[in-house]
C-alpha cells in the first residue's frame, strides 16, 4: 500500500491554509492542511473524522516540494495507518471510502 500526496489547487486568500489530498493506492483517504507559516492545523479523513495532527510543522508530516514530488514522512505514514485503522468506516484493507465532498 502506497501513500501519495497532491496539493489541492484552489484559489486562496492571503494567509489562508494550504490543503493537500492524501491518497492510499490511488484512493482519497484524507485531507491535510497547514497555515502559511507551515504549522499543522488539521486532518480530516474521508469518513469525516477531523482532528489536530500530532505534528508541529508540516515539514514533520510532508516530504518533498519544489522540484521533488510530495510525500509523507515515515512518522506521518504510521500516524495515518493508525488513524485509518481506528475509523469505523474503514475497509477491511484499512482504507476508507473516498470522500464525495470537500470543504
């Protein structure tokens, strides 16, 4: 099972959060966001569960950027594995149903 990360391309106001779609084997499982300073603000699974991630800065959660593809740190992958297993809407494989809507 492989995670991938895509920045959500959307119009942004100054100082508004940066949002990322997290996919597991090509299926959306979560949305992660951080503020303009890089401080982690939240994560929402496809089932709608939302919480503050246990990371201070987005650099502890995301890898890559610039000329390199976005990815997740090992710590972020372990956190997501745990979060997805704990979800009541998880598939037997531990993944979640894709979200049909986003904020």
